[in-house]
C-alpha cells in the first residue's frame, strides 16, 4: 500500500542538542539516518532563559554567544571529518522556552523525524522531564526517535550485517496501532524481521477499553490477526509474535 511504503522516508531529520555525550550519540545516528535516506539535516540548540533570568540579560547573551561558538566548532569539526559531506545541513541556535522554540523549528524545517538522546546536560534533559516530555510525545507531529544511554554508539544504518529484528510492542489500542505503518515501513526498508509483542497486564480495570479485547479474544489470536494485517499491508518478511505476562512469578 502506498501510505505504508511512504511511512518511513524522512526528507528532513532534526536533532535538538546540548552538546553532551548523550547528544553526540544521537548526532551520529541522526547523521547516519540523513545519509541513508538522503535527508536534509538540521541541528538545533535552544538557549533556555530559565535559570538565567535572575542573572540578567547579560548572562543570557553570554550563554547564547558561548553556544554559538560551540555550534560553529562542532559544524567545522563535522565538515573537516567528512561527516557532513553530501548532506544538506543547517545549524540553528535560538533563545527562549525549549518546547515552543523546538516546535517552531520543526514546523519551519518541515521535519519528518526528530532524533533525541537522553540524559543530557542543560536544556535537553528537560525534554524528558515533566511537562516538556508530555508536550513532545503528545504534540510533536512527526515521529520521535529516542536514544538511551545504553544505545550502541555506532549506527548500523546502511551497513551490511545479519538480519535485524524489530520489536513492535502493542496493547492493541489505537495509539499503539497508529505506529504499525512505521514499523512495517522500517522493517521493509532495513530488511528486518518484525516481531509483535503483547504484555498481558496482571489486572485490568473494569473500565479499561483493552479489557474487552482480551476477554473476547486471547492475545495470541489477536497478535496473529495483527500479523495478517501487517502482511496484507505489505510486510516483506514472515512476522513473529510473543505474549508475556507482567505477573510476578510468571
């Protein structure tokens, strides 16, 4: 199906960074993705006024100047090493509140994929704390790829290796199934095996909309139907499916 094939082909990749080690790992992956797909690459840093307001406008301006120098040094380093060769790129530094500025950059750059690394210093840490995380995952209108501290620092996109396995975890809810086209497109693009996983809760509330699904149809059969849907939607490889329980002792 056409919408499945086009589900994962970003024309623009954006990475918000704080220049930390975690952001460096995300940077390597975002550059590899941009190169693999032939996407435009954008790196952005937002100088947050939070915490600097009390120190006065001079402190904010000094911080912004330091960030501009660091961004210029990073760009020069990436150019020198050839990491940006053949990639259309842009480096952006702004001042303001993190999410509103990031949202505006996403819109202006027509971002198709947002890549973020966890456990950064300064502003990027706010991406995964409190309301900022809520805003990103609820309001970002593009897919968000997160890279945790245990993620391999060497991107494998475009490298020859054994067959990959992608895991699609689902509770059969609408939000979960919304990501199915992306999972199918990714598995096909990287020639990976797609595995479906359902974790059966130890107890479901009577008003939980998922309760009817599990009572009316065991998870394995539902997963099999989901796999059939994936196959009819253009999945290239035979899927795998697993059911597990979060009950202790199981």
